[in-house]
């Protein structure tokens, strides 16, 4: 094996591929604004409604369109230029952020307006995410795909660290509306980066479009169902997404009502999760090819459930921050590994469709998990809800990895 593959360098893929550098730096800068908006949206929903269920409903509104449209959007992306789709989507994200800023700044925002604009963002994500996920292999090639996926997650989580911290300062100094304003400005970074990408001729061409969209969807389901490991991974993703998401969607409620923190404290806890997530993805990126992915995936899944239980039962702010660090490291390591395992197996002709199915299950299960967590938190308390779902996650992971040893051996 060559030396570069053996060296522990999580940034090797960035150094080797110009197009991926442009994509990664622009995307990461934009995601800082996106995380500012996400933190502010959750806090604004809590201020407008004072209802944990509606906080969960706002979060669900952002992911429900992904549940409904990501798979047909993947068919759409497989038949068109992925880079063009991503460029158009980022411009529309900019318009949505400007509207959210204006409604909040002018004091015209209501819970209904907030849900509508979050729904619009979710619809754009349903089309953008499959195209972006299937674009990565065109930026780096298959040999560096696992490292690129992990670095992409690392940029996401670097933004998760910086975004909430900046949001806390902006909320305190300028008001919550300007978090949405800064997010709008941040989209220029990714739009400029995407405009500078130059792919070799013929690398990102439109695919065959003679068949119907429904035929393309059926093809993706048939492929997943006939590949045993892919079928197992999709079900594992669904289970972990449903049970794991409360640690994030209920975080503002945990921060305010259980740990008695204000917006700045909530942002700090989000930062702890982000630091852990960044650590996990950098370890995956640097160790790509040096470990058995299935073994690490098993460990991440079990640890995530236990850390959620500890966080849910914690009354210490410091200990809660530590457990969120562990949750972030385990959750993002889990996600990057499953994504990499799936993309390493799927043929290019249906990559966007399969990624659309992955996104549908992973992100699209969030509205169900978020709504369920919100209801249980209102009825039984947020602490018991997070700890209870963490317990179920640990038990489910133990069962799944014992029943399907091929995951451990992947």
C-alpha cells in the first residue's frame, strides 16, 4: 500500500483536489450561516410558541419535504448536471434567508410564517442534497471518496461549532433577526466557490431520461432491496435517525427548562456537540483505509445510545457538555461511515437516486422523531424523553449488530 494511504492526514483529499477545495471552503463558510439560522429558528420557535411540541413541529417542517421528495429528486439529479442543480439551489437558499431576515427584522414573523419558510427550505434541500452527495465523487474520484465524505461532514460540524457561538453573540448584540441576515450573506461564499469549479468535459453530463420518474424510483428501491448489505444499512439508518434526533431537536428545551440556561448557554451546548462531531469526522477522514469500517460503526452506534442516556439524566452543565461532545463524535462517525459504505457500492448511474433514498431515510425520519420527541417531552418531561430514546437506541443497536454480523465485517 502506498505511503499516502497509510499516513494519518485528514486533509489529504483537500490538498489533492482543487475542485473539492473550492466546494469545501465555500460550503463550510455558508454552513456557518446555516447553523446560525438553525439555532435561531429553534429559539425563535420557542419564544413565539413557548411549546416544546411546536419547537419539534418547526424542526419537522424543515425535514418533511425531504421525506416526501428526495427520492424523485434523486431521479431528477441522475438525469441532469449535478453541479448546475446545486448552483441553482444555493441561489434559492439565499432568497429564503433574506425573506426570513425581513419578516423577523420587521417584527412580522409568526409561528405560521416561520413554519412556511422552514418548509420552503426543506423543499430546496430535498433537491439539493442528492445532487450534492452524488457530486462529491466527481470532485475527488472513487479512491478518495471516503475521505471526502468525512471531510464534508467535518466542514458541516466545524460550522456547527462556529455557527452557534457566533449566533449567541449576534443575538445578544443585534437581535435574532440578524442571524438570518448573516446567513443570507454567507451564501455568497458557496455560490462563488461553485461558480469557480471546472469539471472535465463529459464528467457531469445529464443521464438518460427516457424512462418515467416512477421507473427511476422503482429501480433504486429494487437495487437497494437486492443488495443485502445496502438493505441492512438503510434500515439501520432509519432506526438511528428516529431515535437519535431528539438529542438535537430537544436541545433548546433541555437547555432552558432542564439546565436553566439562556440562549448563550444553548449555543455553547450546540458548540460542544459540534466539536465532538468535528473530532469524529476528522478521525474517520484521517483513518480511512486503516480500520475496518463496520467495527467502528458498531462502536459509534452503541456509544451514541449510552451518551444520550447520560445527557438526558444529567443536571450538570459541564457533564452535559461532555456527553454532547461524545454524542456528536459518535453520531457523525456513524453517519460518515454509513454514507461511505453505501457510496462505495452504488453504481454511478443511480448514485443520486440511492443517495436520495439515504437522505429520505436519514433526514426524512427526523420529522417523525422530532414530533414524537416533542409530544413525549410535553407529556413526560424532556429529560425522560431524551434518556428514554437513548436507551431504546442502545438496545436497538445491540440487537441489530448481533443479528447482522455482516455490518461488523463491512
